[in-house]
């Protein structure tokens, strides 16, 4: 049933879903007729020495073989077409669903497991559907068709084959009952390998800086070893299926030959009919193994489908609003806001209240872990408050549609991230309809004119994650990207940390000049970056420790005084 829930992605391939198994059925029909023709060749042609009859039947077998090959190719084509189309639509829809989840939902599921489910799990389900439509009718038809033909020739032989098939089904059931559960454990181990790999690749500089290569290799070996042990364990169990199937089939063939031999001697069977029994036994053996492999693949697909359906069943914990944030004035109000991350030991923000008037620049400062980035996330509504409200204009941010809220509020986060393409394509993330002139203005404000010029202009190449740019260059381009959107509320979350003091100062002057009427949040560790703000919000362990101008906080806020003394006075003393 888990796999069948995903069958909706086959709706555009209904014709292929019908033709693929039908052509495989036709191929199987040719295969079932062959032993009967061979029996006639032996009993009529060979027994009577009719060379013409033998030649005619031989040509008929060749023609059937060629036609069967053509039919098999056609079936394979339709099966591959529907499987590939299914996989493409499933991945696209799964990715869209993931993109629609709230950040808290993504945190709960985990990035590594989501990557595995979009790639490996969908491939396993795709392969399952491919094999299903190729064998779901063919293998049972061959097995039970051969059984029916055997019964039509001799009832005793038919009973032997019936017992053989029942034993095969029992073996398949017992083996796969155990193996199916283990496939889920294998996929979980694969998630862990992907997590370890992504962590090490993204943090390779840190690993090398601390000379932790050997330690990380050991950890990776351990994780990969756990995956190998799970795979070997389930492989050992699933691997017994084919030899057991072969053993049962050959045992049935031996009994059939033993019984058939006596009947041939007694005149109850012809030699050709006995040869037909052997051929049908071979067909049952081959199709039994194929059916076992089908069940193995479907078991994998079922385990992967359950993981995919778990993602689809995870609905966004963030309900979309209906109001248009673009119609509101850019006034931001925190009203007794408390927020705790899922499984967090303590609130990241606790009872925070302040008002940012339209057009003001608000500096946000505090120690590491004081809740500065959390404050920005709540304005963007990446998370919803645990208690209290965040309002823009006259409404709670939860009342606005997410699309209008994200058009109203622009953010540049701490980790400056670019995407492969060109400088222009990256900047147009802010506004796909932006002209080159719009991009140039944003670049100038973000102090990135020299960066763009050095890379050959707007058509300059951006490699994966912007690795062909320095940290400061990436920060300036991401600021320009946010400015292209022309947000009414702009959040710069420590986005100038890689800039020198002169460039940082020039950036602040340009923002003040070009963003009149825009409410700006400057989140920074530097006092010099926020001291000219209209108001400064000082956070300390999630609480609002101070609110006011630079001069007011120097006179009244011990936390701000301490930060100022450590950065400014301390620097002068040195």
C-alpha cells in the first residue's frame, strides 16, 4: 500500500502502464507454446522421420523467437518510459513539498535524510515500478500457465508441479518477511553515511586546519562499516532466496522425471510430452527466480516508499495567512516574544518587546548565542513564536501570506551563499524582472562594483556555492541580491563580518543614503557597525538587556558598556 500511494505519478503514463505488461504477457504466451511445438517435433517429426515436418516446425520456432524478441523490446521500452516519467514527477513533487515545509520541519527531518529520500529512495521506488510492470503479469502467467498446460497433459505431473510452486511461494514469504524490515535499517544507515560525507566535505578546511583527517577517516570507516554490516546481513538473508528456489524447482523436476519415466515406460506419456514437462519445469524455475527478485525489489521499494510518504505526510507546521504585507507600513513590533527551538533546553528569546518605527535603522548586538539570528528568523517567519507576537504594521506576521511577507522583508544571513550561474542570475533571485540598471544600482550600494568588474561584469561566472569569490565578495553580492528586491524591511544578519572597516562604513553610508523609508536591522558583533543606528537592541542570553541610542546605552546598559569596552577602549589601549 505504501508503494501504491505513489502510483498517482503514473497518471500521465496510463497507456504505457497497460502496454508494458500486455506485451510481456504476449512474450510469455510465445514461451508457453514452444514446449508444445517441441513435443510435436519429437512425437511426430522425429518418431516418423518427417524431415519436412521438423523443418516447418523449426522455422515456426525461429519466427516465434524473432517475434518474441520484438515484443520483449517493445515491452521494455514502455516499462522504461513509464518508470523514468514516474521518477521524474515523483522527484519534482517531493522537492516542491520539501521546499514548502517550515524550517522547523526541515530541522526535525534532517538535511541528510531528505537528500537520500530525493535521490536514492526515489530511484529504488522507480526501479520497483519498472520491474513490477515488466514481471507482474509475465511471471505469474508463465508459472500458472505452465502448470495448467502440465495438468492438461497429465494430472499426476500437475500435482507435482503444484506442490513445487506452493513450496516456492512459502520460501519467498518466509525470507521476505524478515528481509523487508531490514531494508529500512539499511536506508537509515545510508542517511548516516550521507550526513558524515556532507559534514566532512563542507568542513574540509576546518578538518585540515586542526589536522583531524585521520580521526574523520576513522569515523567514516565506522559509519560505512555499520552500513556494510546491515547490507551484508540483509543480503545474506535475501541471497538465500534464489538458491532455495533453485533447490525446490530442481527437486520438483527430479520427482517429475521419476514419475514421468515410469509413465513413458508404461505408455501413459510420450517422450515429447516428457520433454515438454522438462521445458515447463525450466520455465517455472526461471520465472520463480524472477518472481523472487521482483519481490526483493518490491520489498526495497516498499521500505523506500514508506520513507518518501513520511515526508509527504509531514505537512508544514506554518499555516499560510491571507493578508498582504505589502500594504502595511514597515513598522516591526515585538510584543513579549518568547521562542524556544524544538528540543531546546532553554528559550532562545525570552519576553522581548520593542518597536522599530518605519524607516528606522535598528542595530542588534549581543554575545554569541544571545538570540540575534533568532530575532531575524522570527521577523522573516522562518519560525513561529512560542508566545507573544511579532507584528509588521497592524497585523501579526502569521496573518500575512508567506509570499507577500517574503517580498516585504529581505534578509542577508550570516552564511553568504551563492548559486552556480552568473552574477546576474544570482542577483535576479531578488527580482526576476530586474533590469541591468536595477542590478547595477544594487551592486553600487552594496560596494560590490569592483567585485563585479573583476569577474567580467554581470555575465561573470559564479561557481558552485560561489567558491570562486572570497568571503567578503560573497557577502557584498548577497547584500546586492537582497537590495534588488527593494524590500521595505531589510535584515542584515552579521552580513558584513568579512568586510574591512572602511568597506563596512561605506556600506552603511550607502544604505542610509539609498534606503530612505526602509526599516533596516543591522545585526552585528561590532559596536562600530551599529553605533550610528537610530536604536540599538542589546540581547543577553535571549533577554532584552538594553534599548536605546548608542549614548543612552553607554550610560545605562552594563552589557553594552562591557561590549564597547572590550572592542573600542580595549583596542585603543592596545
